[in-house]
């Protein structure tokens, strides 16, 4: 199966949002738990100090530790998000200037992907999993964390999307 897909800025942005959120969501939930734990621990420490017991300072220190970690992680997240979306803007400009279609070829032995910058033939054993998120097929490489090739139902059509999904699942989940 071979598809010649024109660049669509809106679809690209949606796919990149899904990719970014799928990578960061679990860690953001864990980080929010730090905030949830830090506030009661600090309040408990303050109540213990109010009761004239200096053990409360230990609770306040632990709570502040959680709070500082929460703030540091949120700062790192915001910087990473800004950097990611700057790369997305650059890629959109590059795709528009090149005005070339992406080629997706699902061969028996490999996945071939070609865009305006590079061309790759990747054997199926280089992939670790397949995910479907909001009618987008994420084909995850087994290098790095969530390094994926993404193709959507909007790009190739409902019937072709189902065919490609079944084909890829048969190749990767062996």
C-alpha cells in the first residue's frame, strides 16, 4: 500500500498535540500529586509548630521539598512545550515552502516514509508498538520514548486506515 499525502497544517498540529500530550500526561499527573501532598504536609507542620512542638519543622521541610519539585517540574514542562511548539512552527514553514507530498509505503518488509527533507526505509522489527489515539495511528519505534510515525484517518480515508492498521498490527505484534 502506498499513499501520497499532501501536507495539511491543521492535521499536522492535531497529531503533534496528541503526540506531545501522550508523552507528558502521565508525568504531569504524578507532578500534580506532589502539589496535593505538599500543601497538607506544610499545613500539618504549621499546626504542630503552633502546638509548640518543633517536629513540625520537619513536616514543613518535607512539604516544601515536594512544592519546590512541583514548581521545578512545571517550569521544565513549560520550557519543553515552548521549544516543541517552536519546532512545530519551523516544520510547518518548511513543509509549506517545499510544497511536496509525503509518501507512505507499507511494504511487506518495511515502512517507507519520504517527505521534503528525508527518506527512510524502516524494517518492521525496528518498531515496538502501535497505538490508535483519536483516529490517528502511532507507529512507535523501539528507540527513545514515544518516537512515532503518525498517520491519520483524515489523511488516508476510513477504509485505508483500517487496512493499514490491520496490516501494521500483523507486522509489529508478532
